[in-house]
């Protein structure tokens, strides 16, 4: 680890304390905009998986979920 106390003490002007030097340095810092990195292309290489599901497959999946829930409730009632 570096010791910054010595650097702060040498950076002070005559008559300033170390904290005043640090505060004046912080006031001199200018805000700058950092652009977002552009690693990807604008369009995805392949569409999301939802586009690959046809309407029939989606309906079959919903029907299966509904039937499974009905079966679970029926078994729960019998117990």
C-alpha cells in the first residue's frame, strides 16, 4: 500500500493544512462524461427464443401447465 500522507504534506502551500489542500484539489476536478463501451453490434445476432415458439407450441405449453395444475389440485383434494 502506498502512503499518501507524505505526498499530501508536500503538496500544501505555505500556511495550508493537509486537509485544505485535499479540499482545494477536489474542487479543481472537472466532471467529464464517460461514454458507454460499444462491444456489441446494434442488432442481436439471433432473435430471442420466444420468436422460435410457434402459436401451437405456446398453446400446448399453456394447456399442459393447466392440466398439471388441475391434476395437482385433484391429488391434493384426495389426500
